[in-house]
C-alpha cells in the first residue's frame, strides 16, 4: 500500500522485559495492537532517514521512510514514489555489499 501513512507509535521495548532485545521495536498500529520488529538497518539518503525492519517472527524485511515530529513522536511511511523506492533499495543493498566486503 504505497503512499499510506503507517502512523505507528514507534518505541523501543521496555528494558524491564527480560525477553526484549535491544534492537527490537514495538510498533503500535492504528487499532492499538502491538507488533515486534527487529531494527535491521537505518540510513540516510537525500536528507531523509530510512529504516529496514523485520518482524520478530518473520523473514521478510520492510523498508520505511522514518521521521520524527517536533514532539518527539516517531512515524513510519510507505515510500510513495517508485523512483525514491528504487533508489532507497539500491542504497540499502549497496551499503550491505560494502559491509560484506
């Protein structure tokens, strides 16, 4: 669903939860249900920030544009433009290949 504002409450797991890993994020959807994702990668491209997330119980990775408003609230967005999407995917893949080298 490209272009849809995912509008999630993005926050790190509480440290009191002994099962919580440091890179696990709790995402609250607009219906109030929480979902756990691993933060796989975070990068900047063209003055925008992007995150790659993977469900804790899944294999598929998801790429979002990330922003934070002046109140410190975090938002994830689907990438609307095909050109931006392709450039973000290419940037992510290039960063991974450099790290593997």
